[in-house]
C-alpha cells in the first residue's frame, strides 16, 4: 500500500511538487514566526526585568496601605544584606518611590518619583536602553533629576532647567529644587522622574526605602523563570512575615498576562497558515482520486475494502505533507539558527518598535514545544485533507467506476 501510494504521488509530478512546496513554505513561516515571537517575548522580558528586577521585596500588605510611612522599610541596609546573601549572586537594588508634585515653567504634574541607585552594569544597560540625552544621576547626587521626554514636554522644561518637587506628608524636607540632567525615551510616553536614592531620601524618607529589587543576571529568557519560585520561597522564609516577596509576574500582572498570551496567539495564527495549506493538499489529493476513478473501481472489484482504499489515500496525503514538512523544517531551522545569533529591524521600523521596549538587536528563540506544535499541525492537515478524497474513493460503485470516463 505504501509503495503504491508513493508511486501515485509522483504521477503528476508538477502538482505534487507545488503542493509539497506550499507545505514547506508554511512550515518555514511557522518556525520563523514562532522564533520571532520568542525573540519578542525575551526582549520584553529583558526590558521589564532590567527595569524592575525578577523579584521585589516590600513591606507586608503594601497594596492595602495608604500612609506613606507605613510603606517604608526602615532597616533597608539590613534587609538588603539578608536578601543579597540568599539570592544566588543576584544584584540587590534599593529604591524609594515618592508621590509628589513636579513643577516646571509655569506648569506642574503629579508624578511618582523614583529614587534609585543601580550597580554599574545595570546603570549602563538602563542608559543604553532608555537614555535619550544627558546622563543618569550618580549615587549621592542630590541636585540632578532625570525626566521622561513626555513629562518634560508636559511641564515645558528642557535639559539644564530647574524643576521643583513638592512631597507633602513625607518625613524629609518635603520640597526641593533639581536640575534636569537627562531625558528618558520610555515606552508609550510614560511620565517618570528619577533621582538618586540619596536625593529621594533627603526629600522624603531618610535612611528608608519602599522596595528592594533583585536582579538576576543569569536569567535572560522567560524559560529561566522556572527556578524563580524556589528562590522567592527561600527569600520569603528568610525575611519572615513582615515582608512581601513578589516575582515580576506578581508585581506586573498585566505585562505577565500579555507575554503569556503571545504563545497561544502565535499558535492560532500558525493554525490559519496550516488550514490554507490543508486546502491545497485536499485539492491535490482530490484531483488525484478523480483521475483514478476507474482504478479504484477495479481495486474494489478485486475485493479491496473501503478501509484499505482510505488508508491508501491518507498515505498519499501524508507523503505530500511529510516531504514538504521535512524540507521546510530543514530550511526553517537554518533560518532560526541564523536569527538566534542576533537580528535587527530596518532603521525606519527600529525607531517605531523601540517605543514599545524592543532593543536594536533581538535573538530568536524556538522551544521544543513549538517544534512539536508545528509537526502536529502538519500531521493534522495531512489526515484532515485526505478525509473528503478518501470518502469519495470508498463510496464509488465498482461497476460505475470501471465505466467512468473523464
């Protein structure tokens, strides 16, 4: 049966080659699309965790607290040391978030100020990703402030201008003036103002922080997150009940949900690709059946059962799809391997996608599950595409089929 099916596939070589090529093209597109989606997910993951860390530590129940003083970690140095000792080489960053009013040239805006001192490697990565002009505040700088481009435009200030911050209800001076030393080009024009940790503490809460970020340099893709729950549980146990230890997913559930949806969305789009390829395979196999009506009539007259004929038609469809899938997989995996070494967008597109947090260079990522999905889709269209032609072949009347003329 398999030999006969293989021979039948090549009766119309041109049509079979076109069908195999279409299946191969769909497999190539599927693998490249999955790999590009993996690159996008990893780029957004890296962007998010570089900014906020893979883990965050805050006071227990902070989401329900309203008073600024209740949000403060007073023993910031001790807590940071305890976290660093149990974070498997992670970098611990202390941060102080302060709600205040920012006033520029006759304009003002409410803003959440961030006082933060990053280690040199994180500072450099953050500057490369988001700094449009100027520099970031250095540790101990109590005069400089960095604004997002959108915020600077909203209060009508530029580099070198002086802005004034008012933070009533805090425990520091509560008001101060700063010089704009840098501008950040953040996604979607978010309004952000950043100070050094020393400046924020002087303004609002001496020697205190509102959160600790744990940055794990070895975590570069979302697949690395498999080890994150264990580390989180270890830190929570070490710190006791006075603190909430959250993963980036818990701290940013909206972004986590978006990234998790990318996989199913890709599978749906790939499914549409394969449906279109399946229609072409159905057409090819159906034409092959119609062209061999008399042959099927003779086979049935000699005693072949419908199951045998159906198996032969399905085998033809499988050959068409598997040969195409094999060629497509070879080419597709070669393209993905090249993309995994790094790829970028043309300059016009790069400027646009950069607004949404994508870096200049991205690295393709293809998981075994996605390769399995592609293979399953291929086998599924091979079987489904053969159903109508096989049904037609098995329901032929032998006498009428033998007399059939095209």
